[in-house]
C-alpha cells in the first residue's frame, strides 16, 4: 500500500485518512498539487492509494476507472469527492451512501469551458472556415454580422452554462438560456420546461449543450427538436454525448437543416475510427478537451470542500441524487 503523509507536526491520531481512487497514473500528476492544497489548508492527512482497512478511511477522492465500485465497506467516509464535473458514472451507484461532491473548479474547468465555447462560437459566427479552408482562393469581402445580430442559446444553466452565457452576452450576442428548472441570470433571457425549450431552439442560430446527463436529458436533441431550429443552425456540444441522438443529427446535417456540429463529447470515447462524425464535412471533432481537469486547480477545489466538511458546514456542490447532479 502506497502512503503519503501531509503536515507532519500533528500527532498521528489527528490525521485524516484519504483514499485516492483514480485510474493508474493519475496519482503522479495529483500528488504534489494535492499535498500542497492540504498543507495550505492545514489539514493533516494520510493519503493511501489502496484501502486495506476501508473502515478507517475519512474521505475518498474519486475518478472513474480506478477500480472502486463498492462503497459499502467505507463506513466512516464522510464524502466522496469527484475529480470530474460530471457525476453520472457514480451518482446512481446503489452502494454509494456517502455524500457525493461534484467538482466545480472556476479556476480551471470553468475558465477552460468558457474559452472553448467562446472560441468555437466566434469561429462559426465569423465564418472563419471559409477563409481558413479556401482552396479556390476566393476573394469574398462579405462581412459577417455583428454579435448583436446573432442569436445564441445555452442549454443548461449550471456553473458552466451560466459562465458561458455571461461571457457570450458580454461580447454582445443575443443570449438565451434554458434549463429544466427555473433559473435567473442578470442580462440573460432564461426559459425552462419543454415549452421553453421549443421557444429557445426556434431562434437558436448557435446552440451550446451544457446539460448534465440524466434520464431526462438523454437524447434531448432528437429529430423533432433538431427540426425546431433555424435552417443552417450550428450545434456545439461540450456537455455530454448522450444529449444528442447521433442518427438524427447526421440526418439533419445531411439535409442541411443543421449547418455544422462541433462536438467534444460522444456516446463512446474515444470516438471509434469508423464513426461517421470523423469524415462528415459538417462535423468538427475535438477529443473531450473543452473543460479538462487541471490537477493544480482541481486539487484546491477538492480540499476546499473537505475543509468545509471538517468545519461542520454543508459543502458546496453536494449532489442531489434524485436529480442526478
């Protein structure tokens, strides 16, 4: 069993025991930033990479793929702290009775998502591809519309969606937002419910998908709802692959109903080499990089949540199991 101790001054009886459960190799990238975050917070900790005595573990820092599936033996654990923003891979686990904290990382995840979304919105808004990909050397001086003339819709107004909506509004786009439950964001026209979804999609020249994956959101963009969008609309999906019906999207792209889809997430990852998205002329594939977890900032976010629990407070970003996020 590999063990790392942080803050050596306290006696051994006051150390918090943390299990780091993640795919092989992740500890090498997290060891130093996690140790630094614990030291800065003053939490004396013993970090283990395997749990020979699971009943002695106080916290589990978790990423899918590390082999941990049964949380029952961790009877003392106060919380499972996710290293992923999405928790659909763990939230429905029936053995998980501990509090589950999703990763919200404004320094890393949120800023990365804002930059990816803004970059690709501007790419399509400005029509950059017609100049970057111009084999016939066409001298086309047609100017793009200004941001104020472009309707952009953000589906999902959680931490990431709200940040992207505010950033795009700040540039000058006409931004509408949609969520399953009612939300209010200053400067953003917000809608909710199925009727609200239809109204925002009908004006969405560019739609950005930032909803969590839940039973209620799987296949959200199906053939009917893609048909609600303006002809030639653009879809950006940095949220979850399951939000889109792939066959319906391909049909809409082939017919010209949808002008382009820039996709960062997929039903199967890595995206299989034979998948038609790779070769479709109206699809851009990026390899799940829109909001990459950065160890330095993620470690600080995880330890902040741990410190809140140690102080007797309810941690931020506690997952609602019924909602799935």
